[in-house]
C-alpha cells in the first residue's frame, strides 16, 4: 500500500470518527428527538453529503455511535479488571463493578447520551437490538467474574442481574450530580452486595 493510500484511509477513518463523536455530543445536547443530520454535520464541521458517504443515514450513524459508546464503556470496565491480579477474583469483580462510579463512565455528558440511547431503544428496532446485546455482554462479564470467585452462587445469572441493577442505580445518581452518597460509599455498597453473593 502506498503512503498516499494509507494517508487517505487514515483521513477517512478520522472523518468517520469525527461524525460519531459529533453524534455523541448532539445526542447528549439535544436528546433523541432533537438530533438531526444538520446538527451533527454542523457539530462535526462537515457537509451532510459526507455523513451519507460514511453511513446509510442518521439511523445508521446513531446505531454505530451506540456501539462505539458501549465499547468505550466496556473497555474502561475491563481496564479496571486487568489492574487486579488473577489471584484476586473478588477484587477483579469489584474492579469491574466500581469502574462505573468513576470517570470516564460516571460522567454527566455520557449520561445524557446514554439517556438518548435508552429512549431510542423503545422505538428503534436496531437500537433496541444493540441495547440488548450490550447489556447481555455486560451481564455475561459479571457472571464470568462471579463464577471465578470461591463460594460463587449456583445461579450466577440472577446474581449478575442484581449487581447490574445496583450499579445502574448508583451510576445514575453519581452521573446526575449531587448524589446523596460519595463514590467511596457507592463502592462500599457494591462490596457488601458482592460479599452477600460470594
């Protein structure tokens, strides 16, 4: 591949990523009902034709933005796990869970974008499918981490459902701001719940 071809490919990827980043910001600012091709392209500093060049319309861009956002969140959670030795399965589980209480996950801008995705998951089949896939992957990760712990419950699925619900609630309050508890208290609550299961 020539240097010119590599540069063109990189530029194309950069422009595509810029559209996804602009879509993320617009969803957070305007919500699901207020986002538009014009708003996204204005935010990205590109023409509407460029959006259609990279995506089959705004629905495809929003879907890819959801996948990208979900991947970014999962990567932050997995990064917290690998910081803990494999010899400490309880610590790895806690690392995964409590990563949601700190940046980049506990973030008002991410919450605003996530709320837009949640609302679209009820009306858009493709967003609904992505939502189900992301949450299934998250629960599977928690189940796997629970299973690695000594004295893990037989029903890791329900334990993962309960921990996911706890994390979502605490994350929501922390991301909204002025939560009636601190990050340390959220982590302590998560630790108590984990210990009740394992």
